[in-house]
């Protein structure tokens, strides 16, 4: 047992764990603490390409309590995707404890290791491996301690559900709890233990009830808006009417005599504070403000031409062969342009934060996908060291990339400092829509050609402002080039308001274009769309997934349009392979689409929690109906015209089709992403099903009734 001393690498890097060993042990209580360094990770699959290496002093922590319970500390957050369960499964299996014995502490910047954020379906892929290694090291350390306690060699011991047992005498045993009682031990192994093989798993790969289920269905689970602390005030903030507006003057005199209202002003931040949010809201309406409004230079009719005019040169996503050589062997060429409009995240929970600024300490409870990023932003805004800021992330009510931005957190912290009391900022639905970082409007242009044998000869692909994700090619095309012009976060002057990541950013747009274009080619060649895809595939994983989906769906070969309303689309995303088939019914009078059935097959390698994976698939498929059929942010310059759900329509329960999901077993492949891949095919598969039902090809998302009627009219005019 070692005497408690400050950590050797104490606060040289503000991104690392923020407490001394003494402070950490005091915060988490007694038990065996395992400090696991992952600074030496070099395997490419353990980090996203292009991201920084993990800091050399980055540590993953887990604690074996005196009661036998195991606490996992992770910088990841739970926003409905279910990692609170799947991470616990990985730890429990490698540590040899029951899943019920694992507690999860997530997104607390004082207790958890630094993390870049929870997004991109990266948690299982990139945090999972070091977490398993930490658990394996903890298990090995516990066996060492058990060997000392039982006076036996380590080879004579086995472990099951937190109990170390003598192989020759089952009555000679010691529990993890007994080993941890009254001890605070830091220990490292000189040699890293071997991780379990798939065949040795007893918890990973098995369906598990979500660890947050009981708290959420009973209403006991807390979100940032549920947190209450003594002295807390609620803030309502003066907002501009349009993006880019400049405040000319403000008159708060109407509130001067109201002693219960506190008006706070600092530069661009003007707010009304009160114990109750509705009173603060009423008081805010009495403030008179004048703004200089910018000229509205773009609208939905001009946005795409504007984006093309400001787009940067394309960056190569992937390429092979020579497009000109492909054109020489082409018997039929195709060229099309695909568009998508702005889409909101529309999460149930709006951006919320409660901040308490004290003399030398700031504590924030926040709905965020980036607690460590929020910590840095608060420190910068208040001009204090990051080590003085603690961000605590309760359950987050949906993110989809939208809660990567921390504006409300900085606002709450600034107001708390100015007011000298804790302040909560909970955006209204109108504020949520106004300050959302939308999925950007984007354009995809594709040129392609086929040979006499109906093989794709070349593929020339340019995407503008959606980003490169999903643009890469998995079909067998000898001559191809994929270019990305501008990221989804945009460039200065590109968009009239903020844009950012939206569930599988870029991949929805790119997959809609790719799979629509593949279908367009098949139809012109009078080939069954599934047959055409299989003919141009060599990737055996994709072939297997497509065939599995077709078998489940009951696909019968027929060139489109067949009148059946069947569609198919496939994609790779976050390391997973997905194939989706759908059946739709189109009311040609109204242009309305009813999706009757969806079948989705997914190969995500090892599925940590198959039940959780299928729930994520179902949620993604249903959410995908929104961006496919109705979701579009209307605007005029910087003015957002959709500010609530009365005009911005998200999927409804009445839309619910029959959804069938199929997980392709591939446990020898490391886990891939699961939260995002199923959504990416929805635009393409529904567009293709509409074409099969009606003969009308849709080139824009969302495919609203008006756009469908226009496409039907154009198709009829061409026939006439």
C-alpha cells in the first residue's frame, strides 16, 4: 500500500485528469484504484484518422469498491445511444464481474479521463479497446492480490463474478470486495495482460437491459434542466431577430422598479434573471431593443447557386484509375445533380446549463456532447484556469451532433459570475431552432458511365459542403474520383447561419446521391436494381449484407419502375455495412408517401449489446424518415422561419412502418459504429421506392408532397 502523494504529472496539461491523487481518492471513496495509462496506444483502429494522439498522460480509471461494486469513469456521455450499458458490458466481461455490479460515472470532468467528445459512432470503436485493457489489467492486479491473500500461485486461481477461487478447493476463495476493503492502491503491471477472445465472452455479445432504463421510465433520471441548487436564478436572454443583426440600442427602464427582477448586461449579453423562468420571460418582453438588420442575400431558391459560387477547390476523398480511360470504354453515360436543404437537430431536450461561479471554482451541469470542450470554453470566457472549472453531464436528451456546441454553457457561466448566484439557462424551442447548427444545404454532382457488359466504367463525384463522409466508393469501379468541396461546418460567408454535424454528418447526403444514381443507372439499363448492385460489387461483406436484406424482405427481381414501390440502398458508415429495403405507397393526387415496411440488415462486426444495437437501428430508421420526407428549415437570409414543431415536421408515431432489423453475425471483426449507420440509407431507399412506385425520380431532399407532385407532373409530361 502506497502513501497518498500528488500525481507525478499534476497539472502540466489542463486537458488531463484534474485532481491530485489525494483529491481523487477523497472524491470517489475507498477501494482499489486502477490507473491505466493509454498514452502508448498506436493501433490505427483505436483512433479516428486525422485525430490527435491520446495525450501521453491520459488515464482511464476504474475503481473496485469496498462493497464489491465497480465504478467505470468515462468522459463519454449518455444521450440515449445506450453506451451506459455497452461500455459496462465490455468492462464487466474483461474484469469478470456481473453487469449489475458496474456503476457508470460519465462526462464528469473532475472524475473522468479527458475525452474529445461523444459523436461519430466512435465510443465503442475507440474508447472500448483501452477500457477493455484497463479492465484486463485490473483483473490481473486483483489476482496478484488474491494470490498474496490466499498464499497461492496465480496459476492456481480462477475468477467468476468478482470472486477469486482456488481451482483445487472451491471453498478457498476471496472476493474483490474483500481485497478492496480499506485499501487505496495504485499499481501497474510490467506486462499488459492478453484480452479475452470472443469465445470467452459471457456478457459481451448478449442482449442486456439498458442500465438507465429504470431511472428514465420512472422519471428519476436527471437531465440538466432537472438540476436545482440553492439560490438558483433562471435566465432569459435578449436575442437578435435574425442572424447577423447588430444591437443599436436597448432600453431596460421598464424593469427598473421591479425589485424581484435582476437585469444583467455585459457587452453582447443582456439577460433578465428571476427565481421562475416564466416571470423572467415576461420581464424580458418589456425590454425595448433596436437592431441593425443585415440584407437577406440568400433564400431557399438561391442557396444552391450561392454555395456553388463560393465553394472551394475540391479535396480528394478517394480516387483510382483515370476517368478519361473510363469514358473511352463507356457505352452509356449518366449525369445528375442531387440537393438537400437545411435540417435541424430538433432534439427533445433543448440546450440547457446550470452554472455556479464561486471565488475560485466554477461548477456547471450541462447538456453537452463535449464536456471537456465546454470546460475549456468556460475557462476562456471567464479568464480563469481550466483546472478551476468542473463540468458535470447528466443524461442528455438527444444530441445527434447538435450539442457539440456549448453556447448555453458559456452564457450560464458568464451570467452566474455577473449575478453572483447560480444561473440556469434553458433555451426555449424558438432559441433552439434559431441557434441550432443545422445540417447544411449541400449539392452532389455525379457523372458516370457503363460498359457493354453493364459494368460501371467510371464514377466522377463532387460533393459541396456536406463533407467527405460517405463519399468514398465501395462498388467495383476501375476509374473513379471523389472530391469534397467544403466541410459541413462551412466556410465564412457560405451559410447565413451556423451549420455543423448532424447524425452521420455528410453520409446521409452522399448516400442519397450515390444510391439514387446507382438506381438511375439500373433503370436506364432495364436491370433489377439489386442485380445491378451485386454485379458491380466485389466486397463480400456488402454482398452478404445485401443478400441477407433481400432474403428477409422477400425481394423478387424486376427492373424499376415495377409499380410495387420497392426500393433498395446500401452504404458503409463508421465501419459498419448496411443494406436497407423499403416498400412505399404514393398518393399521386396529394403527393403524400406512406412507408409501409422497412428491412435493414447491418454488419457491425462484434455487437456488444445486440438488443441495444437493434434499438438504435430502429430509432435511426424512424428518424431518417424525417430528413427524407418533411424536415426542411425555411429561411430568408439570416431569418429562421421555422421556430417550432407547428411548422417544422418531424416523424410521428402515425408514420410508423413495419420495421425489421437484422444483425449479421461477424464477431471476429472488431465492433463498428451502430448509432449512425442505419440512418444513412433512408433518403436513397425511399427515393428509389418512390421511383419504383411511380416512375418519378426525386433529386431533392426532403421529398415533400409538393416536390413529389412536381416530379410526377414532369414524368407525365415527358411521356406525353
